[in-house]
């Protein structure tokens, strides 16, 4: 946590450090912030944790969810729940990168009259704020939309 008396340079404040450690079991690794804190399990075999490419999708959804929630809160749009469904299509040959990512945002709380503000929040996250998304290859086809409302 930083304070107004933070003596780090702006460049140092923009650094994020993590450490990944092999657990000694199969393809299971534990990652955490270098300074300590909660950890996450990355498992190439998807037995004890998510595979790295799944973690990437979770990171993308998490980043967009934070943005959307904050934007809706500032827009005074009620939000009782938010879940993002993500499907990533990978290339068949190495390096098997994502070619396409589809995201559907399921929101509970906003009424029909808030549809424009919900779409604006999604658009702002996608186009301006989501740092995970903007770190990915811009050639990835991306579709992000709210879930269809039940009639």
C-alpha cells in the first residue's frame, strides 16, 4: 500500500513484481506478489489449479469486471451481481495463442433503462481502461457484450 509520502519514483510505482515457484509436483506452480500476499496455483495439467491460458482469460475477465463495476457505480447504476462468461479460441499449432475471445457480461440489478449506461461501461473498459486487454496482441478478435435480457 502506498501513501502520499511514498518515496518511490513514478517508474518504480508503475512496476508490478510477482514470483512463480514450482511446487515440485507435476506441472504445478504457485505464483504470488513478490512482496507477499495471496497466491494462485497455475497447473499445466489443470488438476490442482487453472492452466496458464485459463488464468489469462480469468485475468482479462477480472480486469474488465473491476472496470465495469467501478464505472457503473460512478454512473449510479444499481448492480447486485456481475459474472463474465469467457470463451477463448486458440490456434491449433504452436504457439497456440488466442485467436478470438468472446465475453458475455451477466449483470443483475440494472433495469432496462440502464442498458445504455451498461453498454457504455463495457465499451469504456474494452476501449480505454482494461490494462490486461490492452496488453494482449491487438490482432485478437474480441467480442464483449452484455447478456441478452430475458423477455
